[in-house]
């Protein structure tokens, strides 16, 4: 089994992040934080300005860090649209759901910057179960080779 891993599933709204997270989380016995749920219950004071998006990412990362500090796996799914928001979220196993070219919110489409490096890039082909199995295999391999540099793949 995995040891306390922090996973971010990011991508445009409507790309399938939550669907993938719901399939993956039970496979790795992970706590799952969906950004929409967290925003509705904990981060109600935040809007969608650049500063608020950054703070939302920081808070999501902090919540996930508490889970891993307690020895559990955690999966967060949210847009995390820029390098700055991904940095605010913190170090993690990064999954980019790259299945759509435009999301349903024009402001997010304009803001979104694809990540330069990811651990897994989910593309058009394959059901969520396929991708969850592939991610599980990569996570397992990552644990065996944590001391080896350069395991992350170029996203482009």
C-alpha cells in the first residue's frame, strides 16, 4: 500500500477530475477533497480573483498536508489553473486531466496555463478505471524509486 501520498488531480472545469478522483481514492484508501465542496463549506470567503484562487490552492494544500501528516493518502481535485496556484498547493504527485480544450468558464479558460511537468497526463483515450489503474502503477513505481531523480514527465 502507498505511504501517505498527496495527489493533485487538476485540469479545466468539466474535464473529468472529480470522476477520476472518485475512482482512484478508494483504490488507494485516500481521503478525497473536491474543491467545489471545500469552497462551499470551508472557503466560502473566497471568490475567483487571482488572489482568492491562490489562497484557495494554499488552503487545499494545507488540508491535504494535515491528512498526509496523519499517515493517510489524500486526493484533491480542482482546476489549479496556474503555476502559482500549483506552487501554493505544494509538492505532490501531479495528475493533469487534459481531455478538453475549453472549460465551461471563460475566465478560467483565459487564466489556465498547462503544467510544464506532470506525473500522469490523462488524455482522451481510456475510461477513469483505466487511468486509475495506470496511476496506481506509477505511484507504486514512484515509491520504489523515490530516491531517483527525474521521474516526472514533461507534459508537452
